[in-house]
C-alpha cells in the first residue's frame, strides 16, 4: 500500500459530510481493502491536511480513536459541534 492508497483514503474521508462519521474499517472497505483498517488509522494519524476531516473517522466499537490536532477531547468537541451524537 503506497501513495495511491493514501490518496484514495483521503478522498473517501473528504466525502464524509459534516455531522456524520465513518469507521476506519468502513473507509478501508470503501477503498477496496477491507482488512486495511489499521493502515487507514495510521494515515489519519499522520494527516495534517486540513481539507481531510480526519476527526470524522472513528473506531468500529464507537470509540473515537486518536486525533493529532489536540487529542481525543478536541476530536470529541469538533464532532459535537458538527452535530454528531456521542455515547
């Protein structure tokens, strides 16, 4: 999995509308690599492109996962502000 995979992941994440989330596994499936959910998580962890709303990608168990722009609480705050209902 190389640059093309990374760009495909970012393209999918850019389509997640405000107020919605997708899981790392859903993103991986959407790009045709359903078992690559950890690779998706790593791509999101390394993402600093503000056009990619990586805060909208969460874990399959409903956990938020990490967020490289201020930690989990910043991710939670962004999602709440966008209208995502939190557990």
